[in-house]
C-alpha cells in the first residue's frame, strides 16, 4: 500500500470514530438509579393475602389426574380398535375361500353383516351368537 492510501484510510477512520453519537448519560446516573426510582414511586401498603382453601390447593393435582385418566382412556379405546382391526377370524377366512360366496355377496353393493350371517347359515356353517364360536361342517 502506498502512503497516500494509508492516509486516506486513516482519514476515513478518523471521520467515523471521531464523531460523537450525541447520547450521553450524566455521571453517576446508574449508581443512583435504584434509589432515585424508589423515591419517585408512591408508597402502597399491601394487605396480607387470604389463606388458600383446600380446593385451591388440591385443584392442580385433580386436573393433572383427570388429564392422565383421559389419556389412559383414549389409549385403551384406541388399543381396542387396533386389536379388533388386526384380529384373525377363521370364519371370515373360510368364507373368503369360497369363490361363489365372494362373487355373490362381497362384490354387490347391498352387502351387510346380517346378509353375511344368513349366507353362512345357508352354507351350513353353524353360528353360535352367544359365544361367537363357529363350527364348520366337514364338507367345507
């Protein structure tokens, strides 16, 4: 770098650094700030707080217990849906192995559970509604 460039750089720095921002704080301002602020605020007497009732003390814990009970109930219900969805039913598996049954009933739009049970009975599949046990004849 040449001497001229160095002088120009120092001039630029002097113009930037040498300027005052105009923001000044009186001397000792922050040392006396807390005392000055306290003296300017009005004095206020606070009454003693009333003791909390038993319900006010127990309420957060009751709400917390209710929240966990609700979460447990939701998990229990969703667990039943999941187990019912993934369970294996041998009667339905046997019915799906019969092609004429699938063609007649599953592909139609009028299919419902009552019709399924009627067809199972007409195919001589014994259906015990109390215990939900299915007994297949030897011919199927």
